[in-house]
């Protein structure tokens, strides 16, 4: 079939590559006029996210990620409160995106094509219209257009992401900029600090160009902090130019007084090692935490994928994994069924279940850490994983 994928992030790229490899004629359309970048933002690399690269593209997992062996909790005095053996892998959004993009044929990944709408030509085709005036007619359209999905808003009006009551402050520092004591304390681990109505996690990720060797890596932090709806959140999301954002503030856009407050709070409340990382971060950025549960992902000859569908909080490190898993499930359903609508319904049933359980689990983790203060170090329910803790 001829298939169009709208949205060229990790989920859209994975879908495009898998569907192409399955023999379909696929093009991926990205609205950005340039290749995407997230300034090295870290991700927990679950198997679903790396599966295409390791199984299909022959990429060595050690070339795209950093392995850690421990889960470590610090006390406010910088001592180790709790530690246990557990293997994780961490990477960066940029590293995975670039590797997937390198597997695409140049003409199959099309930039500067922001979708404005689509229409069913007849029972066998769908035509997508883009802001630049171009159109594309296909047998199937996969909408992978992210958190603010135009497709979801059109197909499911009223299904809007819900603010969880807190945001994620994020940033990274090159490991050579940290003191030797801090590097030793944070080494070979994901490191947590939990305190009333907040928690922060730190882990190593590849360098800005994907470097994974010791001495060339970054330390990445994700710090969840509560902000009330209305004036407090609106003020936080007003960028350095006075423009109010809705979903995120990229590096360089956070107002200086908010950065100063963050640094002051870090020095007063966080362990010294983590506070050092915060203070040395040059351009912290902010992602608002949302969740959204929907009950339909297939619509005729179109379907939703990744964050365009069910949207979970980041606490399971499963955002990119869910998008990639959607891509695998869609490709498998199309291969198993001769009838397209049957295939899309099978895909929908499978991935609604995956998304709903993930949202339920991450909502619980968020309540425990940000509001109930019932987070217990060592609790196995807190282990990362897409379909269950640790899997």
C-alpha cells in the first residue's frame, strides 16, 4: 500500500521504517523546515525504542546508549540513603532520532510539510493537505503528530491533554564540568532524591554528538515541581520574550528570574551533588506534564500513533517506547490481515490496552511523589517499563 506518516519524530520514523521494510510505499512528512533537535534531552532507553536499530539496522546498543547498574537514592546531606542493583540504559532523544533518520532514504523523509487537514477521496484513498499547498494521496495515513496533535483534535474534539499539576525542569551538564566527588557519587547509576511534593532524578546520557565514552558524556536531570493552574503556571511558561507557551519552554527561553529561583531552591533543598548539577546547567528547559486517555485510535483508513493517541506521564520512561511499540503493532497487524479495516481495529485494540495501563500506572506514581508523599525507595512498582514495571 501507499502510506503517509504525518509527524517525523521517533514514533513517526519508526513507523515509516517498519512499514517500508514490510514492503509498503511510505513517506514521512515533518512540519519542521529543518531536521529536529531537542538539545540532547535524555531518555530512558527501553527495548521498544531501540528495537528497530538493534534488530533491523544492526546498530550496537553500546554505540547509542550508556548502561548503568544501580538505582541510588541520596539523602539531603549527600549520603546514600538506599541503593540496589538494577540495569538500565539511557540515551538522548537526539541520538536515537539521528540513528533512525540515517536509516531513511532521503526522499522518504519530507521536511517543511505541516498538515492542515485531510479528506477521504473515496472508500480507498485519503488526501492530506499541507500548509505549503502540497497534497499527498495515500491508501493509509498514520498520524504521529505529537502532544498537540491536529489529527486527534479533529477526530476527537474535546479530548485535550490534562495538566497533571506539575512540570519537569530539565537540563544537562558535561561530566567534566562536575567536581570529582559529584561524578563519583553519580556514576553508574540513576540517582534519585525525593522530598515533600517533589522528586528529581539524574542519569548519564550520550554527549551532544552521541558520544558514549567516559569523559565525553553528559549528566541529565529531570526535576518534577508543582505549579498551580492559573497565574503561577502562566508566569512560569512566559518566555524570555514575554510570549506565553503551553507545552514547553526550550533551552534559552526560560525567564532569568525563574532560573534564579530554581537554582536558589536547589541549593537550599537538594543534596550537594545534585544542586551542583542544577547550578552548572547553562540553559535549563521546562516540559509541562500532561496525561490523556482516549478510547479510539483507528478512524477509517487513518490511525493515531504515539503521543497523538494516549498520553502518559514520563515516570515510566516509556514515551518513546510507547510510540515505537505502536509502530511495531501497526506493522504486525497489517501483515496479519488482508483487510485494512480489520488490521487497524486489531492495532487499536492492542495499543489502547497498552496506553491505558501505562497512564494508570504513571498517574499513580505522580500522585505518590508530588502530592501524597508516599514514594518508598526500592518499591518495585517504580521500575521503568512500558507494559509493566521492568518490562
